[in-house]
């Protein structure tokens, strides 16, 4: 298997590269400013904002499958336009495409979302992600589009680092008690994405954990796992702030779980004490 992982130096991308190389796959990966130090992969600098740049990388790497795990946040030129360029280039070369999307495409108006639900984003990031997944499904109809939720790891995610900073008192802010998501472990997510990369399954997939938790509940679990004082984590309500975005978005991954072998654990399971 020869795979190109776009965004290979990011949190999810790093785990994808690690798993792919460990599985003996011929692995290429891209970075924007600095490559990862994981051995066994070929690294290519890629600016998704630059027209034609992805075509050159695909020509050089010659992959059979492409996993687009890049995160441009609310930068439309990367998250939306860049994903369109990837889909067009992959389709032109006949590459299998797996595109990673987000639960940010939903407003939270219906709380529970399965794979048939259409995007109704509230934020610029959600709008960019919704545009990207819609374009991918149009330009590369054989592609797999995988929506996911908060990605947690073994200490390295932005959510885990924030909990540590809040517990230590080195970071201001609160963890919301009314902001609900379905956290997924980065290892489970990467494994499921690799499964999709070697399959011919097309369409929409939900790859989120089995447990719906508030950000504060998630923080408490992280603190307990890492031996921190969970009572030091400040709590608040997002509804009492002016921050835009959905409050309660629960991805229903049950249909997808029936199509992939990787078990998508809930946070209450994978955040047990180490």
C-alpha cells in the first residue's frame, strides 16, 4: 500500500504516519512549515493555498490512496479551497481519497446527527468544512468523507494540554458544562481512516467516540487519568458567553461502526487511569 497523508505533521497526521509506517505501508506525508521526525516516511512540503502545488506532490509521491487530514481551521484558503484542490488532483490521478471532516459542520439544533444529516454550520470553520466535504463528494464521488469530533491522545492533544494548563493555573478560561461532543481517541480514529483508505467504500462516515461528554466532564476525566486535581478545573456555561458555535453536537457513529472493524471507544473507557 502506498499512501500520501496530507497534514502529516499535525496531531492526527502524526498518528496516521506512525501507524502506516508500522504496518509496512510505503508512506509519504506533507507538512506546511516543518516535517515530523517519524522515520520511514517521505516528506513533502505542501501549501494548499498554492494552485498546482498538490499536483506536483501527487506526481512525485505517486500514491494509491490519499488521506487528507490537514487542519486549516477557519482559513478558507486551506480548509475549503485547499480541500477542493486535493479532491480535483486525486480524482485526476485516480487515487483513492479519504477526506477528514468535522462535527463543526452542524449547528446543534437537533443534537443527534447520523451520516444522513446535512450540514448547517454556525461558524467560519464549520462553513469551510461543510464546503470542503460537499465539494469532495461532488468532485470525487468514490471518496470516503469522515466526520469526527474532539480528538484525544495520550497527552498530546490541544484539549489535554489545556486541561493541564488550567489545573496548573497557567492558563485563564473555563471548561464549558453545556458544550457536548463525542471525543475519539486519535489511535482509533487513525486506524479507522486507514481501513477506509484500503477499502472501496464511498460516501459519508462518522468516526466519533461512543460517549457524549461536556468539555468539563472530559477535562475531569483527563485530570483524573493524569493525576491532576480535577477540582482546580474552572467550569462555566458557553451559553453565557458571546462565543459562536454549536452547543450540543453528538455524532451517531453506529452505522459506520458496522462498516469498519476498528472499535471506536468512548472517552470514559480510554481515559482510565494510566
